[in-house]
C-alpha cells in the first residue's frame, strides 16, 4: 500500500476503464467500499483472522481482498448480507487460483453476518490506526485527544462546499446546514456534478478546515497574492473571489490543468505557473499563501489510505521541503506583507515546529497572531500563540454524518 494515493489509483486509466462499465451509483459504491475497508482495516483483519484457524492462504491473496470487501459491506455499509457474500464469492471464482476457496469465503462471511455483534467488542482504536501514528498523537495531544482523533477517522466525512454567496440559500437548496464558518455541509453521497449549482459555478468542494487559512489574510481587495502549491485550487478560488490578483504556482502540470478547469467553471481568474514553488522567483507580493505538501494525517477521514501508506521517515522528508517553501515565501513577500503557512498534518514537525524554527533563526518574519473574536467561528481553534489548529473530532453534531472537520495547522506571519 505504499504506492500511489487511493484517489490516484481509482482515477488511473485502467481503473477508469473498469469503472466506466458501471452505473454512476455503482461506481460510487465501489469507492465507498474501498474507503470503508481502509478505515476499518485493522478491525476487519482481526475479525477475519480470529475465525481462520489456519490463517489466510498465502498462494491466493485475492481471498483476503474478497473477505475484507464482504465483511466491510456486512458490518459497516447498508448492503444486504446476501449481496455482499455473493460479490465476494464471485470475486474469488473469477481467478482460477482462488476458486477452490469459494466455500471458505462463503462460509466465513456468513459466519461474520451471524456474529456481527462481535465488532462492538473490538473497541481498541489501535486496530484501525497504526501503532506509530497513535503513539505520536498521544505524545502530542494526550491520550484522550489521540483516541478522539482515531475515533473520528473511522467515520465517513460529510461533503463540504465553499459557496460564492448566500450559504443559507444553498444549504436550504441542497438539504444541508451552514457551519459556524460559513461552509455548506451536506450528507449527500451522489455525484457532485449533479448537485444544483455545480454547473453554474456557484460553489466548489472544500473541507471546512481547508477553507480557513485563506480567510486569515482579511481584506484582499486589490492585493497581489502568491499561492504556493496551489493545485487543485480551492484556496486559489477563495483568494480570487476575495478580490485578490492571484498568481498560483504548482509543479504538477496535470494538477494545474485541473485547477484551470475549476477556475473556468467558477468564472474566476488567476495567473497559473507550472514550477517548483520552493524555487520560483517573482513578486514582491502583498501576501503569500503556503499550503505545503505534508503527510496529510489531518485528512485521514477523507483519505483513509494515508495511515497505511505513510511511515515516520515521510515526516522528516516533507518537513525539509516545508522549510524551503517557507523560506521562498519570505523571499516573495514584500516587507510588511502577510504570509500564511499551513499544512493538513497533525504532526507538529510539519506545522508549529517549522514556524517556530523560522522565527527563532531570524528568517525576517514574526507572528501576526490571531485575536479572539477576529474571525467568526474560529475562536475554538486558536492556539495560545495565536496560530490555528483544528482536529478531526471537533465540531461534533447530533447527526454524526454532519460532524468533524479535517485537521489543519495555519500560522499568520508578518514579513519584516
């Protein structure tokens, strides 16, 4: 699983060709099944392993895949038991090497369906969170908060939209709610492009936490802004909508093409530059936004493959890149300008430590701390130093499908 991200694998040409034969509803179900298996991978493996006296057949890896898919549907998705069992049986029958295990798959999944109560007994959160990651969160945030994060990551996230205007109208139109920070939040799981307002460019998909860093600049009317690591463009759109003259920089040409498509649909403009953001030279700009690449451990709710693809060494490598990006942001900003540095990581080495070190080393910046009451809805996320820190378990809601948000860190800095 240390290959490409799940979204990239599902969007790869071979996967798209296979999914293209399915109806849109079935394609959505495929994605949901895969995501659910990854969210509850430890629990599912324990349940299966406890019921296999001889273990999984080493020569038939598809058997485990079939069992995981079947068990996930039986235990966590609204799929009839017989349909889940049938799908898994057909999966092993399709491969000559695996076909002899059809009876095993059928019997084991039927047993899991009968004993579904057993999942409630598997409470340890470390089953679905790698030990090294839960240990890090425990050290950083304490045991109670670490467990709350791990529990939140088990849940399927809502669909968050940033709207150009009138969030109350769009929440009513789409059957959602308006969060404290103005994001429209839905439980809809159908095709996004079929929702009202999509074709007209009245909104875009963006987690409520991801929408916060761009707000930290305040009034951007007529100001020049460099958006580093801009793709896929949610923050670029925010900056442009706020009246800024935006230069968006990202090294990935394909992702920048997607950014251009998004801006076109939204009717917003920005200058797009394909380049390494940590090296690109330009400006000076009134403001610079750095949405730095990171381990993205704050987005596990949306990207459940992350815990199984990342290792501690990734934090070290990405922190080095984040330092270079912040250094270049300082070079791009005019004296007196504003820099917002943010990551969607829960790891302090990719957030607070980067900013603290840059200030201590005299990198021509100082904190411009957030003040209580400065931005509606943000007070609960402001740290003692005036930075922004959101955690996945925050924003609980009576309807669990409408709770939580991504884990984000952001610091507002002033260029000296």
